[in-house]
């Protein structure tokens, strides 16, 4: 973006960095440091929901800021955003279950 002076994908770039890198890193640290013996099904569901939701969201944002239009774009962005939200809820559930195991 800096070389071309075209900042049309600024929002996409920010989402790549935050959802794709920062939040994924935070989840990894949470799983490694604080979650002891978590449910494998919940862990897998949380991981795949976040990864797939983020990937589809980023592809949708890239398409939108590239000029793509159509009735398909908003539902794709909405569903992928909900997948990321459900992944956040699942990590909260994992923390609640882990805190009950400790006490």
C-alpha cells in the first residue's frame, strides 16, 4: 500500500493484522498458559470457527474493497463475523470451565 499510495484496502489490512495475527496469537497464549485439560471438542470448535470465520471475513472484505457488489457479499460478511463472535464466546466458555476445574 505504501509503494502504490493506494490505501483502498486499509480496512482489510487492519482486519488481517487484528483477527489473523493478534487475536490468533492471544488465543494461542490463552490455550498454552491458562487452559489446563480443556475439552478437545470445544478447543477444536473454537479454533476452526475462528480460523474459518476470519478467512472468509478477510476474503469478503477484500472482495468488497476491490469493488465487488452483489447480494451475496453482506450475508457472507455477516455469517463470517458471527463465526468469529461464536469463537470468542467459546473461549469464554473454556475459561469458565477451566476456572471451575481449579476451584
